[in-house]
């Protein structure tokens, strides 16, 4: 049986795992921490305040931990007491209307249950809302936000920062839909009405800068001849050889590699698709891993930096930029796809599976259970041979004449 503290501490809040309600002691304003397990068996911790309003005891939710810290929960309690004493805390059947900032914390906590552990989704939500929505809407109750308020935020960036503007609108809309569902308001000010009022975005989507496949081998040689850290050089070449995403390569661990079977299994939690992905390792990819063995340490990363961490997201981009190669790491997936389409007879589904793309045709996907691994192995061996200037023959996937 856990010993209940007289007052909560940040350490206790972070470590307690036994379900129950833990009070913050006298003088806390009625603050308590509720610890319980969700229907999925995960431990959830939330804050509540027991407060007297007009002679009646009320329970006010103050958000979830760790999005709301102990210090922040205590501050909210104090503010509620001040608001209660001023008569600003609504009573009766009506509830205290949360601010946009408070509602956003709840919405982020709800969405976080479906995000991958390594995902940057939460950080991205906080960054976009913090930069564009919070300065204007943060302290405003959700029922006092109008379409004009949202329009004033979006118009300056609608065409100048097209992708960011769409994210801001979607995330403000998510918060507002939560407010509608909770009965705090009846409409979504970031919804259809504002969609009709905003101008058409005249900027075409910008694709990742990529190299023609005929210049990819030169790029590998340029990186190899640079002053970049060995881990960065090896990670870049491995990225090109496997046609994987940058994060998948940078965070690769030795435990995922089966050198005897010549395959790399990327766990589902590290994949954009949320599904485990098997990557066939060509002879050249195995040689790169052989070089990476010299860097192996207790961290378990395949390509550890000097600080025993994976290369940063900026490391690969920076070396390409410094060498003026004219592409970003993700663009080499496009180079591979163009090569596969123009220089081989590989079926489209083999090429798409090599890129770990999900089949959007649900009926076709339901009947195709194979990941065509051996055919992908042949394709990736041919890609490596193309990059290294060697030759390889295959009865299943023929190479076309190079243009």
C-alpha cells in the first residue's frame, strides 16, 4: 500500500502508479490528483478541484498530467478561487467555459493516445498553435471566439505559408469541435463558413527537392569525400540504398538488423504507416553496415553520432546543403522511384512496397497479403548495382537499357 503524502510533490505525481485520488493537503484550494487506468489499460493522471460555489460543492477539471504540471494545477486552483470570490465563476447548470488554451490542452491529450511514441505530432501541434493561435485566442473563452477572429489569424499566412496555414486552421477547428461536443458553443468558427471566405490558395504544392537518378551516385561520392562525421556519411548512403525515410534510417538499431537473413525489420511504431516494414538488404547495404560496426557502442544505434545519439534530423540535410547537391534526404526516394519506373520492368506494386507505401485500394489490399519481399530484394540489388556501376541479372525483374 502506497504511503499517501501530506502534500503532493512533482516526484510523487510522476512516479505514483496506484489508482486513487490524492489530495494536495490543506490550503491547496481543493486540488487533487486522480490516478486511474483507461479502458486500454494505460495509466492516466488528471487534476481536479473541489470548490464551494454559492454554497454547493463543485468538481472542476483542471487538465491532465503531464500536460498540466503540479505547479500549473496549483496556479489554476488559485485563479479559480479568485474568480469565485469575484463572482466570475459561473454556477448553476452552466459550467465554467474554458479558455482556448485550456481546451487545446484537453484536445491534445485526447489525440495523444493515438500518436506513435516517437511521433513529433504533439510538438508540431504546440508549435503551430503557440505561434499563431495562442497570442490572440489563448486566454479567450471558447464561446467568445468568432469566425472573424480565426480569419484574422489565417489571412496573413494563407498563401505565404500554405501548409502551415492549413495546419493552424485544422487544429483550431479540432479545438472548436471539442467545444461544440462539450456544449460550450454551437458552431465551429474554423469550419465551412471560413472555408468559403478564405481566398483560393494559388501556390502549388512544393515537392521535396530531388536529383535525377543518374546523379545519385555522384551525390554519394560527394558525401563520402566530405568532412562530415562518418555516421552521417554511412547513414546517407544507407538511406539511398534502402529508399527509406530519413527518420527510419537515423533511428535504426542493431537489434532490428538480421544480417544472416539480409533483412532489416523496422518496428510498426517507427513507421509512418504504423505497420512493421521489412527491408531487403543489398550487398552494398550490408557493406555499409559492416563499416558502421566500427562505430558500434552501448547505445545500440546503427549510426551513432559523436554524442552517442542518432544523427539529428538536420545533420543529413546540412551536409547536402553544404555540398550544394540540390536535394533533401527524402528526395532520394523520388530518385529511386523514377529509376525503377524508367530503367526496370518492376511492377508498380513492387516499387510502391519498396517505398513502404500503403495500398489505398482497400479491396485490392484485402486480397494481396504478400509483401513481395523476394521481388523487392531483386529490385534493391539492382538499384545498388546501378549506383555502384556494377551489373546484376535477374529473371524476374529485367533492367531496361539506360538512357
